């Protein structure tokens, strides 16, 4: 009787162990396809992600460099020298480029190259300005030293002071006038053209037939006169260059993709110029458009317009 009870107790226990064994086996084999699928996904990500990761890393590095460059401009402007206005304009160019890069999504290698070239141009511009300021300070220091050494007699000291002050002003004026041409008054407006041919300003994307992009070439009495050519680059929300979309190379591995060219006859005085970007078959879409102005490969200014 006792043996029969033992057999009755052993059979359910054996059935339970058998069921658990089969469940574990099914769980192991069913998880294998999922593991293989995860391994394939990880392999794809490993193969494709490094490119995007590298471009994003380069984009962030350029932004970090631009931020450092902006801080350098801030320091230079605080010195309040005779070139403060030029430095403030170039700092604005740095800020505009930072804004342009921040709104860019998934930049291509070509765009990263353009940003890097623009960053290099801005750095070179600051280096040039810093050297000019150092040169001017050095000249001023020499002038002051010369003034201090000319104190033999009162009238001689006064004569020397007047001469040196005049020389200092002449040096500052020559340094400023001899600098290259600068641009200002960067503007872009949207226009719609009526059947009569009359053009009206608008802010509606669906009504926009063209963008009128203008700027001013500042006067410079000692600058070389004649024909001047500037390149205008218009970017849409996808960071695509609109218009001609042509590439021009300047040597030293520097190139620019531009929308159109603006030419002007410079005769020493300020001149206002403009160019027109007509809508293509897709028309202008809602969003913000960024406009960059270049003198060859050097960015001279930026502006933007938002169409509703």
C-alpha cells in the first residue's frame, strides 16, 4: 500500500519536470531568431552610423570653434580701438554663421567643408585685424616714446607734440582708408509682380515671385576703382543652394557654391547694388531663407527672410 502511494506521488512530479524542461527548450530556441535580428540591426547601425556621427561631430567642432572665435572678437572689441566698428561687423558674421549651422540638419560633407572654409576665413580675418591693431599700438608706442624724448625746450616739445599727433592721425587714417572694401546694409525682400508689371512687397510664400537681395559697397577714397564682383548664396530650409547653384574654385582648396553674381562699377563712393532670385517651378515655400554675401571666398555679411 505504501509503495502504491509513492508511485502516485512520483508520477505528477515527473510530469511537472518534463513540462518545465520542454518550456525551457522552446524559450531558448525561440530567442535565437530575435538575437540574430538584433545582431543584424547592430551590424547595420555600426556600418552606417559612423558617417553621420562624424559629420555631426565635425559640425559641433565648428560651432565650438566659432564660439571661441566670437569670444576673441568680444575681447578685441572691449579695447575700444579705432577698428572697433570693423570688428563688430565681423563678429556679426560669426554669429550669423553660427545660426546658419545650428539650423542645419544632417549636413553633408560638402556643406561641412564650406562651413570649415568660412570658419577659416573668419579666423584669418581676425588674425589680420589683430596684427593691424598690434602694429598701430606699436607705432603709437614709438610715437609716445619719441614725444617723451623731445622735452629739451618748451617750444621744441610743443612743436614735436603737434607733429607727432598729426603723424599719428595720418597713420590711423591711412591704415583705415587702405583697408579693403567693406559691405553693409544687407537686405532681402520678397516681391510679387502684378499683371501690370508693378512689384509689391509681400511676406506670403505663395505670393512671392522673386527675392530682391541688396547691399551697399561702402565708399573708400584710396581703394582701386573699377568693376567689382560679389557672390550671393541663398539657402532654403533644407540648406540647399537656390538659383544658379554653381561651384567656383579660388585656389588653395577654396571653393564656393553661389546662387548668382552681382557686379558693380566702384568709383570710390558708396554704391547700392542688388540682385534678383526668381522663383522656380516649385515656387518659394514657407520658412526661413538665409542669404550670405561673399567677396570671392570671404564672407562679407549675412541676412535672412521668413516667408509665411
